[in-house]
C-alpha cells in the first residue's frame, strides 16, 4: 500500500495532518528536493507539493512527472494559487486525449 504525503511551508500543510496525511514542512530548495526524493524512495504513491515550493524544485517535479509513481500533485498554499497546478492538469488532459477539453 502506498502512502500519501504533502510538502510545503508549515502554515499551508499542517491541516493535512488531521486527514491522516504525512506532512513535511520545508523552507529551502535543498530541503524540498531531498524530502521529495526521500518520499519517492519510501513508497509514497501521492506527493502533494505547494505551488510555491514546486517553483523552487521544478526539475525534481518534472523528473517524477515522467514516472508512474509517485504522482506529484501541485496544490495552492494558504496565500492562494499561482495557477501552476491547474495549468499542469490542463497539460495532462491535453496529452492524454489529444486536445484541451477545458
């Protein structure tokens, strides 16, 4: 069975703990990269990453997006969305069916 975790700033991800999701607060680019890599190697099937953190580790996110697992899903932080997560969903849908239905 795969685990679910979330990576981001502490204020944005702490509430996920109440849902039983593992939380990994990070501040620096290095912390984010190493945390995501460690989660991927420790049987995490879904890794939520705040958009703000994702902008710091784009190459790491792209590397995992080429793999089946883990699924790396971008989410807004507590300050709001940058629109990156929604744009990625649009790209995935277009890639899967050949056109953007949204």
